[in-house]
């Protein structure tokens, strides 16, 4: 393989495209990322496994989701 050329895996329909050739996501997730509460999510999963809650609560309700915002600070600010 020539330098700078990306591989063509057997499972792929063609060569892997370079990052500049890939389509961008519809929304830029860096602007408003979501995170999951490390305490809430295991509690919710446990209630589902124990039959105390329905899986729909996890899939549709978004429990444990934490909205976040990335803030860049300039050096020296």
C-alpha cells in the first residue's frame, strides 16, 4: 500500500474514506454534548432488571441524561 493510501478491508464495499471525504453529522455534537449520570443510570438499569420499571423508561424518557456545554477558556483569562 502506498504511503497516504487507506486500506480496503474485505468487509467494506471500498477503501476507507479520508476524514475530509466523510459526511459531517447533521448536528455538531461538540456544541451540546450529552453525558450520563454514573449513579442514576445503573440504578435505572437495576430497576428494569428487577422488573420494577419498564425498559421504555430508559429508552424514551432519557433518565440520567446530563446536558452539558463545552466552554473554551483562553489561556491567561
